[in-house]
């Protein structure tokens, strides 16, 4: 999951031209990058679950961090990275719980 976050952030950073990242364009780019990462990793999961996880993560990350923090987040030893992981933990917990739900 770390790779998902880093890849999504990288795509967001490449396309962002200002310090404000809490907008619909940034969110769409974050979510799209996150979803692509699932595909590239070969993870086969219902698209709705992936969309929910990626959207939840984007909402939390983009509402808390500015573009400078997002750059720092690529360093997995940074405080910003640790904060981001804690911030998206509820998203990941929900995603995992939904994966474990039995299908009828």
C-alpha cells in the first residue's frame, strides 16, 4: 500500500503547478494514480472498493498537506510520511474489512 500512496503522490506532483492541492483536479489525479497502481501491481479487487480506498486517502491527504509536504512524503523516513500513514489508516482498515466480507 505504501507504493500506492507514493505513486499517487508522484502523479499529483507532476501535474500540480501551485501549492494548493485540495481541489477537484488534484483529487481526481490522486485517485486515478492510486487506481492505476492497483492495476500495475496486479491486484484484482472490485473497482468500487479501490475507488473508495483511493478517494478516502485522497480526501485525507489533500486536506491536510500542502505541495511541499507531499514532496517530503516520498521520503519514507520523514515525519510527514509517518503522519500520512496514520492519517489514511482508517481508509486502509475499511478497505481490508470490505475485502474480508463474504460474498453472497
